[in-house]
C-alpha cells in the first residue's frame, strides 16, 4: 500500500488544545456580543423560571412522580 501524504492544510490543529479552546471561546463571544443588551424573548422567561426552580430544589424533577 502506498502511504498517503499528510494533509498540510490543518497542520498542528488538534481539538482540545488551549489554542483551539481559545479560538472557540472567541468565536462564541463574537457571535453573541451583538445581543448582550437585548431583552429576554417571550419564551426565555420559562427557561429562567425553570432554572430558578432547579436552584431551589434540584431533585424535585427527579423524584416528583415517585
């Protein structure tokens, strides 16, 4: 079998390295930055309420129906 030449396009790029994690964080921040001062949407209040309930009693959803 012939050996295939290594792809030099992404040489040195490995997931999980500090550089890739920093790049991912920077991209996520740049994408969400325009919406930083935007108000909640109509359905976001449901998610905020669910989060508050989970903070009050985290096991309620697990053991409520038992």
